[in-house]
C-alpha cells in the first residue's frame, strides 16, 4: 500500500546542513563547538545527543536533560536552530519545555512501532519539525511506517535521515549505504525530504567526503555530519567526528549538481541517451525472458531424467566463466556476481515449480 503523506514539500525544507557533536559532553564542549561552527560563516542546525542509546551499559549514555539548557545557550549565542534525538515521550516533553527546535528519532527507536507511537502521541499538536532515521535493518516498510505514525499525529514538517544499515558485508563502512533503499523511499514518498548522515554510514572520518558527495549526486536534501571541537577526545564515536574547520573544508569541496535538465542543447542529448538506455533495457528484458524459457526446458528434461535441479559443478563453472567474460567487457566483478546469482535463483525457482508441478496446482486451485 502506497502511503499518503500530508507534509511540507522537499522544496521548502530549510535545513540542508546539520552539524554538531555526537554527544553533548559538557557545557564548554557544546558552546565551543557551536562557536567554531558559527565562525565558518555557514548556517547550520546545531545537533547534539542528550540521551545516547548504547549497546552495553557502562558506556557514556549522555548527560540527560541537564544538557538541554546548553542547547538553549547555543541558540542564543549563534542563532542556530538546535536539534537532538528523542526515544521516549518523556524526552519529547523535556525538549518541548526547553524550546528545542528539531527532534529526531534514532535508528534503534524506529524499529519499535510502540516507541514511535508513544513519541507520536507526545508530539500531537506541537507543530515540531521531526526527522526519522532509517531502522537498523534494511526494512523499508518499517521506515515508512514510523514516518506515517509521526505524520498522522499532525506533524507536517518531516524529513527522513539515511544513516546506513547493519549488514555483514558493509566493509569499508560502519553501516552499508544501500542506496537502493533511498531510491525506493523516494519512489514511495517523492515529496519527503531525505537527509544523509555520512558519519554513521562511514564510521571513519576519512570516508565521509566520499559518502557526502555521493549523497549530493543522489539528489538528497541535506547532510547531517558530526562535528566536535576536539574529536580525538570525544566520549562517543570519536573516529567519525570532524573538527568544525575540517567540516568547513569538506563542504567547500562538494560539487553541487542539479536534478533539472539544463535549458540548452544538453537536454536534447540527454533525451537521446535516455532513449538508447530504454532500447538496451528492452533488449535485456527480452533476452532474460528467452533465457528463462530455456531454463524451464532444462527443468522439464531434468524431471524426465530424474536429475537434481542443482548441480554445483556446472553452476560454479558457469558463474566464473560469465564473470570473467563480463570483466573483459569492462563490467564490475561484484555486480555481475550478484546479477548472475539472482538470475540463477529465478531459474532454480522455475525448475522447482516444474519438478513439483507447483504451477499446475496454483492454476487449478
């Protein structure tokens, strides 16, 4: 079911840059970082974690509500809007009492619809700006569901935050970017602003420029990057935080691109290239259909001869030969491996239907 949102449009999202420390550790650290960010001449939303959900007890879990007046002081001194993460209704109440401008729901909270609904109920009628991070696992419906719950509480100033997903093959990143999830969210909710959090995707500051630029190229609506006045001594996520000066340098190096077709001869050339893509895609689909028809014929033969569906020697030999051929044609080895595994999986599914007459049973039932 495609969701229906009542939210402000992407074009009106006013907060393209969000920065500040992972955690508010002390008043001096918070104010020093804010002043350094102000000195860059850029307009930021200042973010700082007040409550920090940690995997194990004993880690620094944030200073709690005593840090909220520090954010008030940041707003007074710099003029920056201020933001923090909330995980309970009480967190929301505390933030409302201290005039916190923007709240976000973290990845660990997004996975729990009960927690999200509790927060949504506490936000009802407030008109606050809320951002929802993707869940830890790559579950698009869970992400959309959390956004829907907040929207149904009457919150129209909404954005999603892409902070990556836990995955066994996320290397070299802390969390796998899985850009396809962003594309799918854009398809479901084209009016929803999406902010990228390179800090949590990367887990290491040297990777942040790459992900930040990639997010810009994916036409995302802003960046949330952790920045600390002295990252080396940060009490949480030290490896992924940038100094304000380093952040300023990074932002200056980003290439801004437009999603709109330029109003010159390039538009005609782009359209011609897109038509070529359309033609190639049609040929790919036709060839895939032809290949699966052959796979079905193989399945019929295997059934007649009482052969197993899977024959590992043949599969491994075929996979390696296809990948080698693809590499010779300039294609990426990992991409081709994933593609052929998907194609093989569909062939196995078709042959399984033939072996067990599953298709016949479905059609006759």
